[in-house]
């Protein structure tokens, strides 16, 4: 599809650098017309205009209108620009010559896949418009942040599209993915459809034998068994039943089922378990060093709730201190809060109630002792690190 351009006419008299008033008006007219057509497009011209799209709202709206994620695999994020054309009939046509779009077109659509699975990871995105339109449908209508009025529903689609999108293609090298907290399997189902090349594992405490917790059992029913894939995952040793805050259980799953000869590398770990801050910290200290270089650890549900609050007020500040650590003691006295994490940490990326910890290019570490694989005493209290002396 050709792009309409409007040339600015120059005077024909090469010996004179001036332009007559009539010529100037004609020049300005053509220039203004060219700008108008270039920005808005026109039904009167056989052409189109190109402009960068950086708004995630357009992407979300396409899903809210019911477009299928498997057919429409092109996605847009706020940090990625892609060019599309607006035809003379007003329809959007992808400019397939863009290398960025060619890569994006291979990615699956997490929002649509998650919507179909029924996971709460994207229900905030799906429910917020109706909540804002009719406050009576909001679960927390008095919340000052409008996005919090949907209650315990989340907006994780943008995070997962950005960070897991590259793992969703049919050409990505096989890799391991671990989820902490299978529950009823709706999130796991979304991951499985979104990343077909992944060897997916999950951990769940409710599928322990029924009985007292003090006996290493679970007294409140098997939530995981509600999923139609439950038995197949158990038989394939992909769903591991146990307490993901227990070092012996974590070590057993890692050494027996995941770190086996010929297994693909561990690239992604997602914590969606108990939402207890201490358990979230355990995921960080055990799994982050074992993730391959360039991989990610995702911590969900970093919310202002009593059971989770100390992760965002205690752990996250210390991670940021370690991220910016220099050790120039002659200029400014510093201390490393988390010595097993800081040498491996490349970046911390957060959106509302979810953070992504990115691994640097240092090799994975699997020689840590049990003590170093678990949270230190000050993990949930940033002030203890700040007050320590070198």
C-alpha cells in the first residue's frame, strides 16, 4: 500500500531565493494539507498514513471485543513501538516489513489465553471497565486507586506479555518453567497454552494426603484435583505435592525431577503460592540463584495485605539497595543486604502488585547450603540491613 506524500513546491526562478506571496500561500497550503493527510489519512486519496502505536489500550480493547488470541498474535506493549497503516476505509493493516512486528507476530496473546482459562491474573483488566461504569459491580468501591476497586483481581497481562512473550513462540529453545502454587490449575493452564515449548512444573500443598498439618498433611481438601489435567500432571511428575516453604521438599524436587541429565534449563519461576511474605522470600532465596543467566523470577500478589505487606516493605527495598550497590566505601558506606542475591541481580521491574527480578549473566548457583538457600533473619525488615555496620 503506497504512502501518500505531498511535495512542497519551490519557485521556478533559480536566480532568486525569494518566493512570491501567491507562491508562499500555495506552499503553505500544500504543506498543511500534506500534514493533515499524513496524520489523519483521508478517504479522498488512494493511500495511507503511518504512525507509531505505543498504547496498550488498543491491544487490550481488541481482546475485550472478542478477537481470538490464537489468530491475532501481534501484540503491542508500552515500551515497544510498531507501525500500522490506516487504510482509506479506516481499517488497521499491519506493516509486515517491520522486523519488530515480525518477531511480535510469533508471540501468543496472553490476555486472551488467560481469559479463556479463567485465571484471576487478568480479571482486573477484564472487569475494570464495567466496574468504573457501574460502581455497584465493584468489589471494593471505596478504594482510592480505581484499579483496586475490582478487589483481588489482577492486571498481570502486560507483565506476562512483555516478559513471557518471547518464550511463547514456536521457535524458542525448550526451557523449564516452575510455578509455585497450582491451586485449581487455571493459571497453569494459561501458561501451558501460552508457552507450548516449556517443560512446565508446579508445586501445590493441597494435594498432600489429607490430615493434620503438624503431620505434614493437608486438612482442607485437594483444590488441585478439581482440574481435569490433575492426574496426568501427577503421573508425568510435573505437579509436585508439598510445602514450597520447606527446604527439603524444594531440594528434592529440584534434584530429582528438574535438574536431571538432559533437562532443559530453568528460565522462569513464578510465585503465586500462599502470598505469605516469608514464603515469597523463600522462593526468592532458593530459586533465584538456580535460574539460568538472563532468566526471570516473578513474584505475584505483592499487595497491601497483612500477610504479604512485609515483602513489599521489607524485601523489595533491600533488593533495590543491592541493585544499586557499588562498594565505594571511601565515598559512602554501604552494605550488601542479600549476599546470595546481589551478585546475580540484573534488574527489578514492578507493576502494581507484581515484580519481575531479572537474572544477570553470571552462571546459575547450585552449591548453596541450606542456610544460604533460605531467607536470612532480616529478610522482611529493611531497617535491620540499613542499621548494620560494615
